[in-house]
């Protein structure tokens, strides 16, 4: 089968050992206890899909690389998204980067008096994980019994 045909038959990742798993992440930043920025990453058969939600905080503008309100945002990774607030307290940039194999939740802050909290939730789903664990435990038990029998045979010859 071609790679394209295989891609249509499965979602998530396929590891070298043949274990299929799904991956997703939610990155959140709160300011003053209110959600300011949330980015969701879901891995699909066609690749990563992201969705971003901004909170209802007044005065925030979309992130634009460059110099903003005393913050140097020129090094922001390509594909990163976020918000910037510049007011009488100073400037704060909230940046989420969930592309290019990275999960980043960054705050660049030159403001006073901001209560900022960051969260990152990573989900890894292993279908049939309980069955895999049970099979592994049975394999280990069988191996241990085999080793015990071999060891018992070796000791029995020496008596």
C-alpha cells in the first residue's frame, strides 16, 4: 500500500512498534483570573490542526513581531500567535507556539500589577492500553517463571 492509502486508514501517530496513539494539547493563559488566550492542537490524519480563542479582555491587540511598547518581539517563532496589551501599567505579550514540533506558552512582561497564570494540558491516547498492559504483565510473568525454572534446574544439579 502507498503512504496515502495508509494515511486514510488511520489517525494519530504510528510508532515503529506498531502502536497507534493520538495526541492533542491545550495551552491557556489567564490574566487577572480571566482567560486571555487559548490554543488547541489536535493531530489529525492530515497533520496538525490548531484553533485559537481569545478572551474578552479590553485593550488587547493581535501579536505582531517587532518592537511593541518596550518589548522586543523580533525573535518570536514563526507560526506563533498571541496578544499584546500596552497600557499605563506597561506592556505584556502572551505568545502560544504549538507548531513546528513545539509546545510553548510564553509571557513577555514589562508591566506592573498583572496577575498572569499559564496552563498546558497534553493528552496522549493509547487505544487498548489496558489490554497492552495486561499482555505485557503476562509476558513478564511467563519470563520470570521460565527464569525460576531454569535457576531451579541449575541448583538441582549441584546437590
